């Protein structure tokens, strides 16, 4: 009885060697999915991280920035990775890594749109 089950589990082609093109073809869909994940998810995220790091490295006094907490302020002092932001009537100290991006001041937007020439 066990011999007939073992014979039934044997390969249909009669070749006992595993491998060759059939084994490679089983991995093609997996390799295709990995390539898709890389180009659609991993690579764009790395590009955004590189741009954000470059923006953080280029910060200087006088830049108006947006923080992760939603505060908009102007950089008045920089001490290494600690920034001092002027929020209008208040100044706060903030780690450089909490800056999300640069914003334009109202004056800069108006001069860009040509509203100063009234």
C-alpha cells in the first residue's frame, strides 16, 4: 500500500532532478513583485528623504519654516541642531529635524504676485 502511494507521488516526467528552467520560472513572479515594490514604494521614499535632508542642511537665519506641530515661524538663531523660531510674539527652541518645509512670507507672496505695485 505504501509503495503505491510513494509511486503516485513521483514526478510525472520521470526526471528526478529538481531545478532547471521550471525552478527559475517559479521565482519570476516573486522577482517581478520585488521590482514593482522597489520602483513604486522604496525608491520614491528614498528620494523624498534625500530632498528633506538637503532642505534641512540648507536652512539659514531668516527662513520661514513650517514645523511638524503646524507652527509657522522665522528662524532667528541656530545653534547646531537647535533652531530658535520667532512665532510673532513668542520665541521657541526647536530641533532641526522637526522642520517639515519652508514657507513663503506674506510679503514675499504679494511681491511675487505683483500686488505691491498698486
